């Protein structure tokens, strides 16, 4: 007879060595102190993949000849972790993520395009807020096989994104207009911590890591205020996830054993916050926008009405697309880390994201609306690139999407796709 699983004390009580009443969803001590109450996850069983549901990874000469010093990484602990994980089945990180989504010709995508082409004043549910686009689904068919999957380049790519945010104020998952009305104080603290870490001198590295660890712990344990409904609430969810992710990225990949242990304790909280953000955005239908324009009045002319409506729609997309991209990045990095350390990762599934090139870089609401109303691909399954690559040209697809797909199907396949498109043009 199987034994009954016993509930363990929450992380906050365990860290402080205090008695935990183990109540769900939160213990009384955490409620009284206003801190995040997270219970340790049960030990994961390794994923077993049948012959119809796996990625085959060949750790051949390419891996044996790999020299981690070529990259001259800033996050010094990464090379050591990758070297220690060469014997792990790296396919877990991809195979457990690969979902089944509707094909590009399905009714979902067709309906999304129809909605995008409708009168902007008459849209009830925009294409980027449809329920189907937020569904987390998992693969039931055999995934594409690749000869070798490198994990380090994806982490390096995310590192460059964070450096771009420090240098330019935006990157591929933090839109330049996302915090145009102001950045939360806790995200400002993460920004300054990251900027200091990137520009650090060797003599003060340990001090900066200690500051990052202290700010990480303080942020997670701070008293939570009630999160608003609507767009402002979603932005709060997003800012909290991005803040925690920035601290986690620093401490997990720095190379300090103590910093890594600190980061590992907070990984369940990061995943929990991503789940809360996902649950909040699924019920969002564009209400309580960030612009606070109020109701239209009779004195508005046609241009004013269209400008206000298209701008509100654009900012809704900026917020939700930032959520999509942040979720993809956070889940992938968490899965990479857990795969390198544990040999397997939690199956998190995948959502859809916007693939149309130019939408993320659009300078105005009308430019964005024109691009989103033009042609496929618009919003696509994030983890099913093969059929999409066979139907659409590479120059039609957003650079972030191409970068992410590189680590699903391999650099050679994506480069072939790009070169084929270039040859067809010439």
C-alpha cells in the first residue's frame, strides 16, 4: 500500500526555523507577516519519453570539442554547470515543452486575422486576447530530431537582451513603451542592480553579488499589496515576474555556490508568480486600460475616435505581448537551469506569441494596426516552428521568434530557412 504523502513546511518557515501549521494555500505565519508562502515541490519523477515523443540529442564530437572559454562569459558559473551536465539528456528541456497547437490554416488563426481586420471600434475580443492563444498545451506527437542542442547560446542571448535593456531601455521581451507611465520602484532596484553587475570591477564582484542576494530576498519577502484588476493589475504581475527573473538570472549563473543556492530557493516562487500572471491575463478582455482616456464624447471627430481606439488597442497588445514573451523566456531559462542541474525539468507547456515582423518595433498605433491587419503569420504557436517555417518566408517573421526557434530546431535548420528565402528573392 502506498504511503500517504506528508505536507512539508513552507520555505519561509523552514528558512527561519519556525513552526509551520502547513495550512493551504498559505500558512498562518506567512499571512500574519505578509510574506509569500510557497511550499516545496514534491520530488519530480524523471520524464519517460516513448519512441513517439522525444528529441534525440547526439552528444558527439561537437560537444567533446566544445571549449567554454571561447565565449568569455560574464556569468562565470555557466561554463561549469554545462560541463557538469554533459551526461544529462538535454532533450528533456525541449521535449517536455513541445505542445500541439492548431496548424497555421486552422480556424483560430483565420479568426484572428478576421478580428484584426475588423473595424477597430467594433472589436469585442481582439485577436491577441482570444482564449485559445493563452492555452498551455503539450505534445502528443513525435518532435523534430536534431543532432545537437547547445544550451549556452540561449542563455547568452538572454544575457544580451538584459544588457540591451540597460543600454537602450528596452529589449526583445520588455517593450520600449511598456513602462512609459513609470516603472515600479522594485523594478528600478532590479535595473540598477543589473547595471551595476554588468559594469562591475573584479574587486567589488562579491559585494555586488551580496547586494543582489539581499535585494532578491527582501523583494520576495516584502508584504504584498492587493493587485488591481485590469491592465494595471497585469502590469503589476508582469513587473514582479520580470524583477524576480532579473535577480534570479544574476545569482543562478554568476558562479558563486552561495548565490546559486539562494537563487534555487526562489525558483518555485518565480514559477508560482508566472502561473498567477498567466491566470490573470486569461480573463483579461481589455478593460480598465492604462491610458485612462475615459468615454468618448460627442465633440470628438472621426480621427480622434480612431486614434484613441487604435492607441488603446496597441497598448493592450504591448502589455499582453510582453507577458507572452516574458513567460516564454522565464519558463525556458528555468527549464534549462533545472535540466542542467537535475537532469530533467518541469513540463510547462507553451503559449502563442506574435510572429509578424515589425509589430514589436512599430512607432505608432496606426503603423502597428496596418501591419497587424496585413497578412499571415500573425500570432503563432511558440513551440511548433516546423510547419510555419515551411509555409512562410524568414523575412516575414520577427527576430525574437526566429531566435527562439533556433533553440528548438537547431541553428542549421533556421539558417537554411533564412538562406532559402534570400536565394528566392535574388
